[in-house]
C-alpha cells in the first residue's frame, strides 16, 4: 500500500448531496410547503418519492437542492415560467 498523498485522497468517496424534506425545499424555493408537495405529486418539480409510515405506506417526497436550483434556473429562462405555480391550468 502506498503512503503517497494521492493514494490517500483517491480512497475518499465524493461528497454525497443529502436529500431534504418539503419544508426545506419550500424555504429554498420561497414557496409554501403545500405547493411544493402538490407540484411533486403533479411531477412538475424534481422530487423523489419515499414510502414511509404505517398508514398504507404513505408517500412522502424528498428533494435535492441542486436539482431544485437547476429547475428554478430553467423556469426563470423559460417563456412559460408562471404555469407551474398557477392555481389552475386551462
């Protein structure tokens, strides 16, 4: 086994981004947490479903802030930026 610095750092795994809950995602996006949950169910924002709880395996959502940031940036540059958060779509 080599004791050179390069060999030591090569064994360190890359940093893994943690998932956050809908409350933290809502704070990041400046949305209400219920809006974040609704957009998740509708598939309009990047979200990862997680089964939890004993009540028929309730589905909750987890988010990666980097994915939400990319989504928000793409929405900012999109001509239809307001449609995902509108109350009702026609």
